[in-house]
């Protein structure tokens, strides 16, 4: 057996010296499907699809991963209902949640509500109507789910932020808002 393996080794080494390879030449491809793909290029015409458009819209009812729809309307009644049904899944005891909430608040909310939540942001100095204070009695009475609904759908002059702020970050903003309020109550 050892003699046979030794003979195979000598044959392989001998072939290595006899066969000359050109490093500038492409290797022989047995299965070239990866190079010559059958897939259509984006925006190219596709005769196999009705209308010929390669880039298809998602199927009706498709939900993107991580973006489960909320079954509320942009009404005051649904905001109150959201307050009763939704609870903040994030804990205020995690300093990372509060820190991230403060960053998002500074980026999106402080322009109108101010750094301390009193409704004295920079835009109010230029004539924009001041928003309600987040430290006031009405804001402190709101449940976390109701504030989440307001961040998602907006209210009055406040635009909806569901497309700019992720669901988890909206909950973190609420934690930060609660930390700005006197007494630092969470979900009154």
C-alpha cells in the first residue's frame, strides 16, 4: 500500500512539473451559471411578467420585517385607546435606553419642545406656535401608549414620526420625556 501511495505522489509531482499553467489565463469553468446569470437586471424589460417591469411591487398585504402595523387610526379616541392598550416594553433602569432616548429627543423633538420639554424650542423664537409643555399636567397624565400614538401619527402641528424613528426608539424617547417631568414618574 505504501508503495502505491508513493507512486501516486511521484506521479502528481511529475505532472506538476510537466503541465505548465499560464497565470494570466482564466481557469476552466465546469459550471458557469454564476458568471452567466439568468436573472434580469433591475429596470430591464422582463417579457415573462405582465407589464414587462422587472422591479415588482410587493404583494398586497406584505409587511416588512420589524414593521408590524398598528391597528389604530390617527384620531384622539384611538390615541386614548392606545394609552390603555400599549405599555412601554423597555425599562427605564437601563441607562442605554435613556441615553438613546435623549439622543433621539435632541434630534427630532427639542427643535419644538426645547431641551427641557417646556415647549420653548428654537422654532418658537421665529414665530412658530409653541407646542404644549411636556412637563405640564396634561402630558404627565398621558399614558405611555398615548404618547407613543402621538409620536407615531402626530397631532395638530406635530408631524408623524413613524417613518423617521423606529418603534423601539419611540419608546426610548418616551422614557426620556418621563425623565424630564417633575417626579420622574413612569406611566402615570
